[in-house]
């Protein structure tokens, strides 16, 4: 009887109930989006860092990987020293630089990654073949570089390094064959990137003599030992920065304080709006039905039953609005994510809005509790109003 009474009362005023339902849906959508935003990007960033199984990053002291153009020298000896640690399984040196590529008369500035084919964690092969150890004539292209150069698997492109801006001349040049097409995990959207053998990139960048790299990606035996291994390597090699994935996520989180604060403020606003909408609707309903409620109490209906009827009506409105808000929130999150991830410099694989069961369940429970509590004042007033005066005021 309680649920049917609440549903009948909502349907008695369809326009008013529909507007309230829509308002709750918008508030629920905003709350859902803010919950996904509050920790979504850092969870997405952590998942991206873990995607290839390398748990540590070694970079020049005082910098984060690829945060600057700084490089480390003597990486062959450093890699050998890192591999001597019992917890280290694999070390993948990577050099990032800028080169000029040319194919079919088209010249293009490219972001180039020098890698060791046997150990790399920055791309996945889409088609064609990967580089192989000992290969010095192959190159891999990302889709944006492929489209702009007009090249494909099997074609030859010319790479030039150390370009003199005054003479527009390069002191080193090499012709490489496109072995395959890859997807670079950490690239910004539409960034034209290529991968070459590390030795080739070092020669073109002028880093061959000093044996340089931008970052070393390190795979350890167990995620549980990641923090301890990072601390041990940091103490053993104070000349470089050693960060675990947890360290990088923590530093990334500090840069995103604004988004967390924004999500907290807007999420709180969504809950306040829900309280105002549900509370106002129930207050109007109780005022309109004061005579009916007094009659029910006069014939012996318990106060607890009256309270439950009003609370259930508020809960029903919140549940229906929340369900509609879930669909609305997922749609707006996808749209907003497409806008935010288009900012220059952000890896295309990162998402600002990440839907995870636990945060969404917490938001849903909070919304339901808010809708339930919003009806408490009206329910208390309905149950405690004097019966005689309520009947007289409702009499014609």
C-alpha cells in the first residue's frame, strides 16, 4: 500500500512530478560525472603505466620521464648495474628526440623514440612486423606519421637529425625501411611519432658518443616489491631519479588537485539540488493532502505508516531520477571526455572520466540516502500535525 500510494500521488500531478524527476536526473548525472572525474584520470594514468608491465621508471635527476628534454649518459653501464639487482627482470632504455622525416617529397617534423626491440614498453604492433635485435635499417610508424608522410609498410623514408636552423641542413641522415605500423601508448592525439633502433636514434640525435637515453623502463619480479625495489635502486644510484608507478601517480595527482576540488564542489551542489527538489515536492504534497492524512490518522492509521508513505514517495522520486541520471551522466561524460582529452600534450589513451563499480555504487547510495533524508521534515510534519485543526482547515 505504501508504494502504491506514493506512485499514485506522483502520477496525480504529472507535470510537476516530471519536472522534479528531470531535476533529480540532472543532479544525479552531475554527481555521477564528478565521481568519475574525481579519481578517473589518475586511475586511467595508473592503468596506462601498468599496461606493458614495467613498474619502475629511471629518468634524469629532478625530472619525470619525458617531462623535459633532459637525457642520461652512460645508459649501457647504468642498465647493466640495474640488471644486477635480484628483483630486476628487464631494463628497456628509450631515447626521445625530434627528427625530420621525408617521403615522396613530403618533409615532416617527427617525434622519434629510440628503442631496443627486445625490450620496449611504449608501443603495440598494429600491422606489419616489429623491429628485431640487430636491425639497423628498420623504422616503425605511428598512424599520424603514416598518414602525413603518405608512407606504408615496405616504403623507405629518410630521417635527418641535428638540423642547423640557419643552413636548413642536417649533419646526419639515414634511409630506413618501414617495417610496421604501431600504436604509441603515451602519445598525444595526432602526434606524428616513429620508433627506430636505439643506436640509430642516438646517432641522429648526436647522442651516440655519450650513450644517452631519456628514460629506462624497469620490470621487476613482483608488484608487491615495487616500492622496496625503487627505494633500493634510488639509494644505489643517486645520480638519477627512480620512480615507481605509485610514485608517478602520486605526483600526477598533485598536478590534478584542481579537478578533485572542482568535482567535490559540483558533487556537493548536486546533492544540495536533490535535497531542495525532493524536499520541496514533498512539502507541497503534504500541504495539499493534509486533510487526507488527518483522516487516515483519525481512523487509526499509525504515525509510522504516514511517515513511511512520505519517505517512500521521496525515495521513489530519487530512484527514478537516479536511473535516468545514470544514462544522462554516462552520455555527458563521454562528450566531456572527448573535449578534455583533446588538449595538447595529453596522452590520447588517458580518460578523465572512468566508470568503476565501487565509486559509482558509493555515489548511488549517497544519492538515495540524500533523497530519503530530504523527506524527513515533511514526513515529521505530516505525522505530528494536530488532527482536529487539519480536518477543520481542509473542510469546505
